[in-house]
C-alpha cells in the first residue's frame, strides 16, 4: 500500500489571501518583498485595497437567476471573465515564470499581458497559445522601439500596452529588496542566508538548473537587439531611465507606428486623470487602464478604483476603460465594473498564485475571481456583468477622486 502523507498540503487555495500567505512562506524574503513592493510610505498601495473595502453590495434574498454570464469583449477580444493578466516584470517567483502564467491565461481564456522586463521571450509566451498583449515602456531610440514592436508583432501578439506612468520614484520606507546584477556565484553566496531558509523554492530552481545547466539569469530577453544578447535587468533599466520622457506627440507616434506594424489595439496604461484620458482619446488609443502602477509609482496617488468612475464617465463610450490595482476577489471585479470599467487587470494576485503553485496556482486565482464574480451576480440578481451599474453598490459620499476634470470635459459628458 502506498503511504500518503496525511499532513501534505492541498495545493488548491480558496482565496488570494491564502495564496499570498503560501507565497510568503515559500519565497526568499527579498523576492517576496519585491512583489509586495509599494513606493515611499506605501499610501497608494494600501489605498488600492482599502478603497475596495469601502464599497458595499446590497443583495436580494429571492429572485436570483439560475444562469449568469461574465463574458465580455475588450480590446477586440472576447473573454470568458473580465479579468486580464497585467504585465509584471519580476517573475523569479517560479522557474516557468511568464510561460506558466500564459498557459494559465490560455486555459482560462483570458488575455496575457507580457512585460517589457519579462524573464521569458515573447516567442516562448505566444507559443503557449495565449492571447498575448505586449507591454512597452518608453525606452530607447525610436528605431529600437520599432524593432521591438515588429518582433512582438512577428511573434503573434494581439495588442500593445504602453505603460508611461513610471516616474522613477525611489526610496521605500520598507527598504527595497536587493536584486543582483547577475545570479552568479558571488551573488548566490551573498544571498544564500536568505535563500537557504526556503528549500522548496531552491528545489524548483535547482531542478531547472539540472535540466538547463544554467543559472537563472536576470535579463530582459525582449529588449535584446536583433541577433544580440539580452541586456541585464540593470542595463535595461539604465536605458529606460536615460530616455527622455514622452510627449503626447510621441504617444500618437507610437500608436500610429503600432497600427502600421500590426493593426491591433493600442492600450495606454497608468491613466489617473480625466484630462489625460481625453488626450489619450485624441491620440487614438483603443483603450486605457486606470492605474497607479499597483502603488509602486508616485505615492499619494489615489486608489485606482476611486478614479474609475470619473474617467469612465468622460471617455467610456469612446474607448475601452479597464482598471488595475488592489483587485483580490471577485466582488472587487464586480465593484470596478459597476463603476464603469469594462474589465480589470490583476498583478500581485496571480504572482501569489504562481509562487504558490505554478500554472495551476494562476488558474486557481482566476477561478477564485470568476467564482466570486458569479456569487456577486447571483446575490445581486443579475444575469450578466454587463448589467452592473453604480446603483448596485453602496458608495460612500466622497469616494470618487475626479482628477484633472477640465471645464470642457464636464461639458462633453
Ligand atoms: C512586482 C511587480 C512588477 C511589475 N512590473 C510591471 C511591468 O513590468 N510593466 C507594467 O506595465 N506594470 C508592472 N507592474 C504593475 C502591474 O502591471 C499592475 O499595474 C499592478 O500590479 C496592479 O496592482 P495589483 O498588484 O494590486 O493588482 C508591476 C507590478 C508588480 C507588483
């Protein structure tokens, strides 16, 4: 008889909070710290989640519907549930990194956002069959950007996400985690005490090492010049830091260039203000994500969910408005949709799932969220997420943050 360990943990988890706790136990402290992140005093990262908890629901007792749908069409793609994978650049969480996330996105029929700073190449990620949107920062010369866009298009991506909100805010009260330039012997010896306490994580990477005979390399393969080597994470960061910030003309150029190369949707991520949303419409974007970069950017920026309604009211009929920041449960998704978002993007939630259980962990997170959306629809006696309106929520007075509302924006509404 085969002995089954009765104490073995069930890999399935019931909430994103449980996945986070498993990730905390499993990951070396600097890696876990890099994911929790949040800039300066952490005001924005905290508000991203706290604001969702200020919103309430008022369920019905009878009259719930037997069938409910979450299907939505956003950025030209029809997805089964309105939850999209937001691009994130730190996936040393699991040896399969973005490939595991993409497989999970494909299995659950959603969009995979792939970061500029991803650890896996865009070709490996599109080979999973996932509907992939490539994310770019404004970094490098225009020719270099064209080459990167062309490569992503050739790999088969279905859209481009331009993330332009990053303002290089340094200094975190919780202490930034150390990221080695290269995972060489020197770095391994230095980090060993923090890593040695996490045998399961080491074992996963050790198995990968035995398979590939290579140490995990902190490089950005999607920023490699044609036929050249991938830059290190810091090399890539340096190029980005030293690139002059873009103007609205640059955004229009990027949008037009992408249209010529690919003809697929162009999404601007990181919009906080109504005036910027209106200018994004003028620049011809197909969509925007209302976002404060998960609270990792300028601290003091309000929670993304507080900025959704004013922006969706201003531009939601012209372009697709999604949001990201602080989404941890299905009811958060429902709240964002009720305030005018067409879908949400998630960051940390799937990183916790990836750390806890690889591809299956990311699928588990997507299932937790869609299960929660379904429960909320049932309680609200709605047949579909498309029916969600602000009136389905309890919204405290003064909840919204309408930033940069020009007189003309008010008139256009
Ligand atoms: C560890 C980490 C790395 C990130 N890297 C990127 C990135 O490379 N590109 C990008 O557009 N956004 C990046 N983001 C922001 C996410 O796409 C998203 O805006 C944010 O995580 C949403 O907040 P949430 O984590 O509360 O869901 C990153 C976020 C985290 C936590």
